[in-house]
């Protein structure tokens, strides 16, 4: 009798971890879209400001959540880790564009 309740609880926690990472991913996507829009509009100072937030706040938050809690939802852990890596690659590309070649 208690087993279905326990399984429901486990499923809820797995879904919650995935949902939190999904919201963090959405924040990253919105911020990176802002960097793109600012770059296109030649608003380089604002693009750099947003890029700094992405690299030093939003991306570390996703990585920390994935590291600490991702194991609970193994079905999505690798996907969010890959998204974080792809975001870092995008950051590196924008840094080269905005600050010049390394």
C-alpha cells in the first residue's frame, strides 16, 4: 500500500529537479538571446554586461544544480550538462567577438 505513495514521491522529486534545471536553461537562453540582440544592435557594452551575468551567475547556477541534484533525474542530467557546455562555447565565441581574439 505504501509503495505507490513512495514511488509517487520519488517521481515528484525527479520531476522537480528536471523542472528547476529547465527553468535555469530558459534563463540562459533568454540571456543569450539578449546578447545576440545587443550585438546585432551594436550595443556592445550591454552585451558584455549580460554575457558577464551569464558566465558568472546563470551558467554556474545550472552547473551547480546539475552537479548537486542531477543524479536524481538521470534521464535529463546529461542533457543539461551538454546544454551548459554548449552555453560555455557560445560565451567563448561572444567573448572573442566582443573583446577580440584571445
